[in-house]
C-alpha cells in the first residue's frame, strides 16, 4: 500500500503506538516502533532537547526503539501494525 502524508497521519493517529515497516535509502526493509502522540512527559522532555528542525516533507514520529524523533517519508512505508494488535491489548 502506498501512503500520502495525510493518509499516513490518519493511520498512525488511529493506531496509537505502532510498528512501521519501511524501505531505507539502501533498499533494505527496516522497522521502527513509533507514536505520533507526543502528549506525555517523557516525549515532551525529549522534544525540548531536539536541536534540528522538523522536516516538513514527512511525518514526525517519536521512535520508542531508538529513543528519538524521526521523520518518516510516506513513500517508503510498506506496512503499519498497531502495537495493540501485536500485544493483543494485554
């Protein structure tokens, strides 16, 4: 499935925390565990530490597995799995 910026924003907002599968610049498939919900103390503290400007062409997410903000290019996303389905809401 291909995503536009708007459709990716909608899917990620609905998913909450999610695993995003994407293809990196070298053509390898990778993943990140991300959220677009920045409304907690931990992420807000990280946001205040951020030194670079956000890239306006992609979707800004917080990647839990690498503990930093990343910008995802919608064109590289090949799959999204909500963590609730992975964890079965346990």
